[in-house]
C-alpha cells in the first residue's frame, strides 16, 4: 500500500523515528530520519548483489537507490577497497542523489557522459586520440 500526497499526486514520504534514539541524534547537524520503506522497497535495498531497477516515474527508484547506497555503506564501508559508483543520464538526478545520499571518499556520482569522458582520458595513451563510438552504447533495447 502506497499513500499519496494529495497536493502532488506523488508517494507520501514517511519516516521511521524511534523516540528513544531520536533524542540523542536530533541535536547532530547531520541527523536525518530514516525514510520508511515499503516491503518491496526494503527487498530492493537489502538484496544481495547488483540490482537492476526499472520503473515509471514516481515508483520509488530514487528512494531505493539512496537507501541502498547508505545500506551498503553501513554493511561494507569499513572494508579497505569498498567504493560506490552512481551513474545517471541526468545531471539533475545525479546531484539530487549525491545530496540525498551524502558524498564521502568512497562514493562517486557521475553523469553517463562525464563517466565516458573520464574513462576515455584514463585509457588514452600519450599522443593517441580516442573517442567513444555511440554505436557501442548499451541502451535498454540492447540490454534486454
């Protein structure tokens, strides 16, 4: 069951707040209450391995991604080679997720085009000119 915000016709954001622990945490500047997830969203966040998440606008993909980033940080962030990479086509979405998830030294947030440019420059040999061939791009139709 998903509750809708009557003013925006989007899912209502609900937060899980434990009163006992809230008193200690709320005074911290970085305090952010944990968003309440549906059972389906929680399964996505806590799934093992890589998750491909597809859905229409407003279905909770971004909420799942932000929570998954934090879930993995809590679970694996202490490991020496732990890193995260978030890639999106939209610069606006990329900035939103970076702000919502919080940036740290272990997480990188890139638009697809910026990532391709950076990889190209890292792989380029001195004096060599390389460009990304768009025909090699794997879009949804080719992925599926």
